[in-house]
C-alpha cells in the first residue's frame, strides 16, 4: 500500500507531486460505517472453509453456494478475469428461496473471455421485509447469528442502547461481507485471476456492490446498475420523483444501520453523499449505469454523483477508469447493459494476460464472442486498444466488428491458424484474418488496424516460404464469400500475407474511408471485387499488386453495378484493373475521381520519392518487385472467355506509371462461359475520359485485341498524357503477331517490340473513338513516330 497525502492506494504507484483533491478516505469510510451501512466485520472468519463450490463459516451456519462458468482456455496456466454477480432475487415468504435473476447473458460473458461467478445474497442474509419494518429488529442471517447465536432471530434490538449500538450493520453490509467471502473463494481457484475481478450489482444489489468495493480493495472493478437511493444516487440533488431516505427506511429499514434515520427529511444535509461513496472506489475501475425511465432510482442524480466523483480519478490522471451509460427503459438489468460493462472491462481490465494465451485459445475466445453475438440476434464485438494475436475469425450474420483506436487485430503466422477452404471457381484455397461465408449484415468499423503479418509469409513467386506455403494458400487480409450487405469503414489493413480485401459473389458492399497499406509481397492486392451492388469511396490504397481489381472467376455469375470513387490508389502493378480473371460477366462498372500514384512503401521506407521515376536508380535494400514506377494505371482486359461491358472510367489523375492506358482482349483460357459461339466482342462499350498524367517509360498506351476477339466501342475523351520520346532511334518498326494471343495480359507486354507510335497503339479493335485526346512529348524530347495511328 502506498499513501499519498490523505489517500492510500493499493498496488498503484502514484507520484507524490500529483495534486490530489482534498478527500480523506479513512474518515469517509468510517462515516459510512457509522451512519449508513453499519460496521461490517473485517477479514475472514477463523473457521472459514472453501471447497469447489462453496464458502462456509461459523460451524456451517453460514454457507455461500458459488456457481462458476468458465470460458474456453481457462486454466491454472492461463487464469481468466472474473465477473461476480450477487443475485438478490428471492421468494417473498420463508425460507426466502433464491430465484435466478432473468436473462443474465452467461454465454456472452464467457465468450468474451471472462469467468462468470454468481451467488445468491440470501445465503448470507435473506431480504426478509416481512419481519424488518422496524429499524430496531435484527436482520436475519449473519447479522442475527453474530448478535444472538440464531440466524433466524427476529426479536432482537439493535438500537443505540442495544447490544451492538446504532451502527449495527444492516443487510446491505451483510451482502457486502458475503461478496468478500466470494472473493476469498476466487482467490482459491487457480483458473481465476483474482487480480482482475469485477463485481456487478443491480438495484439493492448495486448498493451492496458499491459498499463491498468501497471496503474491499481486492475488487478491481465495481459496477452499479440502477442502485438509486443509498447507492449511486446523489441525495442532495433532491429529485422529487426519486426515492428519499425517509421512503427507503420505511420500506427497507433492515438494509441500513439505525443511525441512518438521523437523516430522514435531511437528504440535503448528508455530510457524505453518493459521490463520496463512489470516490471510495478510486482509483480502481468504476462503472455506473442508469435507465432513463427509472425515476425512482433517479438517473439524473446518479449521473450527478458520477460527475462529482471525477475529481479524485482526474487528480491522479486515471479518469479513463470511469465508465457510465444511461439507456432507454425501466428499472432492470439487461443484456445490453452487460455488453457495455464488458466493453469497458475489455478496454481497462480484461486483456492484461492475453499475450500469455495460446493463439488457438485467443482465437476461440474471440470467435465465441462473435458467435454468441450473432446467436442473440446481432450486435457489436469491440476490439479494445492493444495487440490481439489471433488466427482466422469468421464473422456471422448481424455482427459488427469494431476496432477501437489503438487496437491491432494481428493475424498469426502458420496455416494451422486458418480455415483453408476450396471454393468453386476459385484461385487456390481461401482463408483470411477475418472472413465471412454465406452471411448477411456484417460490418468492420473503427479506427483500429488489421495486421496480416505478411512479411513473415513472403515467398517469392513460384516458391514456398519457410512453412511450406506457396503463394496460393497464404491467408488474405479479409475475405467475404457469398455474403450480403457488407459494410467496411475507417479501419486500416496493413501487410496482408496475400490479397488485401476480397469480395467473391457478394451482393451489397459499402467500403468507406478504408486504408490499405500492404506492400510486403508481390501479390498484395488492394480490393478484389467479384460482387454486385458495390460502393467503394474515399479509400486510400498503397499496394504491392493490383489496387482496385475487378474479377470474374465464376462463369455463371454477373458482376455488376460497381462504383469506385474519390479514392487514392498507389501500386507497383495495376491501379485500376479488369479481367485477369474474366470467365463470367462484368458490367455497369464506374471508376470516378481516382488519384493514381506510384507505390509509396519503398520510397517511404528506403529512399525519398524521386522526381523522375524513368531514370531513377535501384533502391538499395528494397524488393525489386516493389521499386520503380507502377506498371499500368488503367487496365481493362477480357482474356478468359467472359464479357466486360458498359464501363466508365472518369476523372483520373495519374503519376508514376509506365503505361497510362491498357485495353486488351485475348484467348488465354476459358472455363466454358455460356456466351454465344464466335462472339468476338467480349470487351465492349468502354468510356475512359478526363484523364491527366504522364508516362514513366517508353512503353506506350494501347487498345488491342486478337483475331476473332476484338475490343469494340472504346471511347477515349479528354485525355492529356505526356509521353517519353525515344530521340533519334532508327530501329525498324516491329509490331506483335499472334504469338501474344494466349498470354497473360500485362500493360508492358509490347515492350520488346518497336511500335509505330509513341502515345497510343491501336490494333485489332473496332469502333474506337478518340475525342480531344492529346499524347504529347516531354519538354526537350523528340520522337520520329506519331502520337497515335488509326488502325
């Protein structure tokens, strides 16, 4: 224990120079003992016995039955934090049989990694109102037993002239004493972490929880829910519709000590009110909850006490240890209240030992939270600040994963941590740090980060990494297959092991203000889109491979109604890309107002961005496939037997790419798409307009097809591209033939030929329109060829 000024704190180092508020904890605690709750016996009874399910003392006269539900992974090697709930519900008549409080979300509590410990307050002292409508009558149970030797005594006198005196403890004090005995039980259980215990009480149980936490500093966190008069309600506020001291002592005199009656009709004269009761919890964790329609408990007065008590926590810089909410509704403890308690505990208490848990256990705990949230109809799973190493997490319907600022959800390395799936019409197996399969109404939000640990996987193309993983089996950052109504907002995806964010046969996607920084592998795509009804906007991408990539692997699926706008795309490969998987149909796709730049990872981590990428020297220490200019800025391709049609690319500002525009059809491969035989127009009706920028190589833009498969209806409008001249090169013109027809389409595929133009090369294409198109040379350069040549 450390004492600073008038404050004594256990287990917390606080500098003596801090300016603490003038608050005498010892004096305040003694006042509550003498004037409100009574004096509780301190310490464990000498004959106390603890076994697997109970605590007993006084020769077995008092026995507390303890229930405990453990989360997955709890063990002596990995003890878990605890939520303790004292249930005050009992039958009205003797023997006051306990009644379980309804709708305690046990599965939610354990799925989030906490043990749930519960006991019935009646085991210590029944709330026997029938016999206690008088301040002078003994409260039954432990109080009556210690006073008379008979725990069922009802005729003793505990007034100022009585055996114990006017500060004789009441039922609330007895329940607080019982909480401390349950804490003794927790300390005996190796699978429970007694240093991280939260105590929760509702209504009269909330008063008892506050008093238990005030006296017993072993409780790390105290939660008061609708505790009202005698609990978290500031009596001095004088709310007319809320319970007064006179009213509570009329109905429940057994709860308090007799001397509390001195303040009947003097609520505003209390020398120590609810705010001081709350201050007795400081600087530990305190959460106060109220309900808007619970006028009897006085939610405004509870909030006022919570506000007033802030000064102690603020004086030591720990005001983040305070939590509060006031929900709609009446006087009850609800599942959504528990969610907020758990969220607060996640941020401030729960994850202290997470790093000690095996990855499989952590993954199972997070997955259990997701599953439980979905099972009860949906809700939010919060990832608090800190590093959380997991295997694959699979979202379920109606679940939002919220990454708080400072939270990092880190994908573990090793295939055993992921659920590899082989899906129809797929490129390899599928797994991801976060995935969804066949679910609806899912979301990932927040200012936190998903980290794919990509550097640890990192095989070269065609090779395997140290764990035997080739490029096709490494986990993606996020993968969603056959899902509907997906929302992604604000978070960052960093260093995926493979592709970044994949939508496969999904319907209804919104991705807004998402940041992707993934430049550690040669196939670090940004968004891979095989979906319909998609909106991607205000996203910032820095990728090692294709940034905004339209795909169609399933020949029977139509990718359509896709809009991407107001984004920045940085990549070494292709910024806007259609169709290296083009087996089905892609149509009605718009890219609007996109800034396309060279990749920044290399020039951020290794060297400054050069002003001229064309002549920039190699970057020492940087991967070769991530250095230099990007390959293709705008690439529209259809080479696998599918159809690409009705595409608009409008408002593109580009810099740092070898080839500004690349449009290509081909006959690479086909999965038997059901298009008419001999249909040569598989790429049609493409408008590219309002494009400005310059090329960073001597390779030219192109619109090209092959025999029997030609682009049709390609319009370029309002294009301004500055090109690189070749000077007095006298080499003969050489154009490609059919040798390229079945190859992988890359924007630089004509680099070994001497094409007849320096700006735009058009071949094997029909109905190509150029409107206000300007391909010019850089100042000071020359070229004998024309800018473009109509076919």
